[in-house]
């Protein structure tokens, strides 16, 4: 047990920080939703905030993402590991955010409850299961790439993999914001926001598979036609770290 802790000390530290941060996030959202009487976010006006409070909430969301990214930068020794630890931190934080909200207020009641996921740049809507699925993917991928490995894809093959991943991310973002995008012209004219009633699960599952491309590639057995050993000091992204 002690040997395991020593071998994975950085990973465990990142997880512990992300869990603690998830409690703070859940508590903040719980306070805010209690203040505006929106424990259940699936309402036409999920966050009826006025004055500067709206801007404060948007900056808080951006600050949260920056903190998670900074955690990965501090934990990793190479850029590959830094991105990996950031992904682990985000995934753990996202999952425990819902776990702690459930403890605090009894919501979400199920993984299929709708939630407003983010407000930047437009409201993101989706069942809780959707962001949790992405979070699990991020934890697995982040764990793989943050651990030392002897072999990786060459730059040309890696570029293809990351193009697939970027396509998946773009699809997922569109699905989350599709209803907000469709209603944007009407909302500018003062119309009331209409809640989404259906989630595009087939396209989201396809996006999830595409986002999992780097994770699959991380375990591909090297072959002469496109794979090679990582040079000493390599970051795993076609770069070499200098002392």
C-alpha cells in the first residue's frame, strides 16, 4: 500500500485537491441556487440573477477552469503529463460536484435529470449522465498520459488522432448548446427561453467515441509504419523538454 502511494503520489494529490474543490463548487452552487430558489435547475429561467451577480458568476466559472488547468501544470513534469493531470482533475471535480450536490440538497435525483452545465459563452444543457460520461473519459485518458510510458505515436499519426478528438469535442459542445443557439435570435427580442426536451444521444455517443481516440491511441502497440519510441525528455506531443 505504501509503495502504491509513493508511486502514484502526484496522481493521488491531484485527486484529493479535485475532490476538495468539488465540495467548494457544490457548496457555492447550493448557496446560489438556494438564494434564487432554483435547486431544480430545469426551469425556464434557471439562474434569475440580477445586477453584477450575473457577471460575478460568469467570472467564477472561468476562474474554476483556470484553477483546474493550473493544478495540472503544477503537478506534471512534461506538457503531456500536465494536460493529463488537468484532465484527471476536471473529471474528478465534475463527478464529485454532482455527488456532493446530491448529499446537500437531494439533487440530481437521477443521472437523467437535466442540468445547466455552464453559462459560458451560452447556457449548456444536458442530462447529468452526459457530462459525467465525459468526466470518466477524461479521468481514464488523463491517468494514462500522466504516467511514464516508453512509446507514443509519431507526430503525423498523433495529429490525426487529435483531429478526431477535436471533432468529438466540437460535436459535444454543439449538442450542449444547440437549444441556446437555436433560440438566440428570439432571446435577443425578449422572448422567454424554452427548455430543451430531448437530448441527441446518438450524436453524443459518436462524439464520445471520437473524444476517446487519444485514449485508445495511448495503448496502441507500436509498429514500424507510424510509431516510435519516445526520446529521452519527450513531452509526448512531439516536443522535447529541456532541463
